[in-house]
C-alpha cells in the first residue's frame, strides 16, 4: 500500500480503507496473522467469506474479498505461495451480491430548482473568493463525470467537430478512458471557458 501511495496510484483514504478491511478480516479469520499460506484452500476461503458476511454488509465483504485477492497476488509475486495453490483456492472467494434499494436512492436526488439553487450558490462563493470553481461545477454537472476524470481533461480532449456535434474525451477515468457527446450546455460552457 505504501508503495502504491508513493507512486501516486492510491491516496490516503484508500490506504485507510484497506487497513480497515484488514482489521475486518482479522476479526473474522481466526489466527489470520499466523496462517500458513501452504494451508490455503477453497473451502477455507469460502468459510471465511461466510463468516465475514455474517458480521459485515455485502459491500464491505466484497471489499475484504478484493483485499485478500490482492494479498494473494502479492504472495505469488513474492514467491510466498505458488500460483497453483493460489489459483486452486481463489474460487472460494466469489463476490457477494449487493442489493441496492434504487427507489430509496432515487428519492434523494435533488429536483431541478434545487440544482439551480446549488449552482448559483457555488458561483456566488467562487466569485467572492476569486476562483473559477463554478466552471468545474458546471463541467461535472453537464458531463456527468467524476471529479478525478474532469481534472485530467485537456483542450486537446475537446473534439469540436467529431460526429457533427463534437465529443469530449476523458483520458483517466475509474473504468478506463471514455468519451461523451458535446451536449449543448457542455459545448456552451467550453466555448465560454
């Protein structure tokens, strides 16, 4: 984790989250710190996952599952366990189905007047401070992108005439590069900038 942090692959919050997951794993895996990797097997991992799910939510269990998969990958890389042992045990770590309450999530979305009010407030505060944060707010609002992806957009990523309407390319995104059409409000914003 520290190596990934130094390289800039992950931030402090990811390190903190993964350390929490490690603590969760320890509470559900008896003698985790003294476990011999040679004893690793599919049924043992399946039992751990069931125990973990009994104590934590599905999302947390999936996070812990990913952490164990990452630890196994490092163990194979460092020759602490053979690839064959790891591969034979990994089927015991399946991701747990997460059931989302979409109705509840959608009930919390702001109504258009609330979005306009929030946008006006962001612009007002940015104007007082002399910053251009309102433009960033609009870029996020009109593109639907994450802030991490929006922060890496460059002028060469704006393809004004692609497909007639134009496209905006996001080079770094959580699930890989992607592009979106230049929607009218997005095009207007970029022209204004």
